[in-house]
C-alpha cells in the first residue's frame, strides 16, 4: 500500500500527494475524489519543488518533505528539466530525486510503455515465452507495420483497419479506415509507407453498447471496461473485481475517450454470494490513530481564500441587485419624483460598488437604460464586476479545491453554479423574474457560510477561507458607505438611501430591533462600523481577521508583530477611536471626514490582502492596478 513506503526522517508515516494536471483535466473529479477519500493532498506541479535531491511541498506552514507521489500527469510532462522542457505541469528535478531514492512515484515514468499499441502484436508471443501459456483474454488482432509481412496485410485491408500511431502525437489520432474517402485512404497509405515503424493496424472490433440516459430518453453508446491488477508482497498480481467503464460522448462516436467528452459509469460484478465491504483504508492493527497536523498546500490555501472572497462578493452584489430589482417592481414610497431620484442614486451606487465595466463601451452611458444595466449586471459573465462574472470566478476557485469540501457544501456550490453559471438565466427575462432566483442564491450562500462554520476544522485552510470572506465583506460594506452615504441629501431622500444601505448589508432588521426608530445617519454608521456584536459590522470583521491571522502558521511568537498583525492593530485602533458624530457631519454637502475614513480603511484592507498573498501564496504576484 501507499502507507508501506518508507517515510522521511522524523515522520510517523510517509507524506503522500496526488499529482494532478489541474482542474481542466477531464479526470480531475476522480483525482479529487481519491484525494478526499484517502486524505492525501491534491497538488499541481508548482506546488512541489526539488531541493537537495528531495521533493518538498510548498504548504502554508513552509516546506514539507514528500515521500510518495501518485502521478496523474503524463510522463512526458512530469519533469521539464529532463523531459518536455516547456511543460507547466511537472516538477523540475523530479527524475533526479527519484534516481537518488528520495521519493517514490506510483505510476512510474515509463510505465505507460505497456499501453503502447506497438506491443499488442507481440503480446501472444511474450505470454508464451514468459508464462508458457496462451493469453486468457485474446487481444485484438494487431499488426506492426515495421514488419514487411504485417505492413502488407495492413495496406491490403486498409479500408477495414483501425490505424494507430505507436507514440502520442497531436498530429495523428486513431483513424478508422471504414470512415475515410478514397483520397484520405491514399494519404494514409502514403504516411504509413513513409514511416512504417510508427504505425500499427488493428482489426475493427465491435464495441459493446451500454444504456445511457440522455435527457429523458435512453440511448446506446459504445463502452470500454478497463480492469486493474495489484501486486502482492510475494510478487504475484491479483486482478481487482470490477473496473473502470468509459462510455463514448455520443451514439455515433467510435472512439471511447474521456478526452473527447466520454464519461464514466459504475461497474458492477454480479456474483452468487454477497461481497464483504472493501475499503481503501488499511484495516491492520496500527494502534491509536493520531491527528494529522500537516498543512494544506499553499495553492489550496490561496484558492480557499479566493473562494471566500468571491462568495462574499457575489452575495453582496446579489443583495444590492435585489434591492435594485425591487425598485423597479415595487413602489418604495408615494412620491414619484422621490422614487425616480432614489432609483438614480441606487443605480449610481450600484455601479460604484461593483466597479463594473461599461455594459456597452460603444454606447454613451446615458443611452443604456437602467433596466438594461441591471439585467447586464445579473447575466453578463464576460462583464467584469457583474454578478455572473463573480459567480463564475467563485465556481472556478471552489472547483480547484474540490477535494476539501464536504458533500453537503459541494451540493450547495453545485446548486449555485447549476442555476447561475451552467444554466444561466436568459438576458431577455423580465426584471421581476429575477426576484426568486436572487432569493435562492442568497439562501445558498448563507447555507454555505453556515456549513463552513459548522462542518470545517479550524485549520489554516479554514482560517484563510474565513479571512477571504471577512476582507471582502468589509470592503463591500465600505463600498456601499462610500457610494451611498458620503454625499449629504434631503432628509426624506436620505432615509430611503439609508434603508437601501441597511438592506444591502443585511442589517435592516437589526437596526429596527436595536434602535426602534427611523434611520438616522449617526446610528446607521455606529451599527455598521463600530458595533462589535453585529456580524455585518466593520469592527466585527476586523476582530475575526485578527483571530484568524493569530492562528495561522508562520506567525511570530512573543512581542513582535508580523506585517499582517500590525495592519490589523492599526486598523482596529483607528476604528475604535473614530467619532461617529464627526464622521456624520457634512461640509459643503459631503461628509468629507467619512470619505477620508472609509478610504483609509479600504486601503488598510487592501494592504492586508497583499501581505497575506506575499506570506502564504507563492503562486500569486502582488495585485496592481492598471492605469492609462
């Protein structure tokens, strides 16, 4: 088993990682499931580094030695120093560490040679020579074109053959002779004659078909069963029951491949007796289990951090957009002019908070109606700052750490992405039709936050996930205060604006229960900025961030403070010392003290995010603004 490999000095058990090409790979879900099931770290090439002949994992707590790598990256890509030099998927120096005996690689580079179609024509003879017996399962009749007799057979029956290259190449796929025209057959014949040793011909075997559900109907698709054998301590191999079944992407597809859109099916082996439960975990007597205190990879921490940020950004945007939708479908007051003015303020603030790109750069701003603007912010995934864009980014970040989510958390994430990313609402819907989807979206994000609070261990990964949410919630709050409350307005108009701010920050009910009066600027600012028991206030976010960062690895002990801690001490002190009456005062029609205060708080949070990035996320460069 993987746990039987030797561990590095001082370790109780070997550190095992699963090396994946990344979330764009067609079998990423299977790799994430295996990592989650076994509790191994799912890593990409640049999560690992080779130093002094050893492989190390870049984790949130620093470098950690790796003993075993389960390789799911093609061998040609696994070491850019010695193999494919432009590979972005491998680990530079991996082969050197393997030769030194400092790391074991399951799926050893070169083992794929056994799948080479060029060997298939020799398998019967190899079996007779090594085993003294015939193959139990006959192989498909195969001819290697490097032999003249075999080449002549292939060329004489080219229109019925399946032709394959003996090495993977993007310029040549598996070719079915029966599907080619006369001209295409001639071109294929010329290619074989030019380099016969590079091709094999196989007889075309009729594939078994399997029932597949497509929408509401069943259809037959071709399928392939791949079996597996595992070695035993005495050098024998045992064929595992069942296997992996792949099915073609469509009814007319002749090639069964996950790279071409094929999918997997469960494989059941029917027997006379019931089978005992089999687990991938070892069931030996290993003594008392000890908790694993090892850190998650820095890439995983980074994606958890941004999952938290995008989740909070999407939820805040959804709350503000819901308020905008309601301003069109429900009357908020009796004065028509006041309602139009409120909608104008709401639209301006909405664009300011989301920092969205123009809906149509070729149109004047005034030429785009408010309804068009809101629908675009709801549905246009290619528009930076829109709700759809934020949800797509949330999906991408969450999927990259698929192995870290509980089943219930993943169901919530799938519920969000299915409705808003995969089956996104059409842009031609009426605004009223978005009310229920927005309500469901906000409920989904609230449920996800609850699951994260109740179902995740308070390790460094969770701390970064929660820190991402807290930074984004604080930035969103400062954004709505700056865009809605800095400018002084007539009393009736400002009351509607303050209600919008309280609703967008999910604090309207809290305000009513706490103060039992109509919205007043001093009380609104006190609740949103300085109330320590309001989970939506700025002070609450700073307190949570302080707690999270104090528990992260690499924090200094004693009286010395890290850069992140210094930023939070300064931010918290400035927040507690602020005078609400001074912030609420207007001068020349603007609350300039409030504007300066909000900008300073926002800059501090920006610097905090940068500090976390530089300390824990090796993969990210310092964020910067592009200025024209």
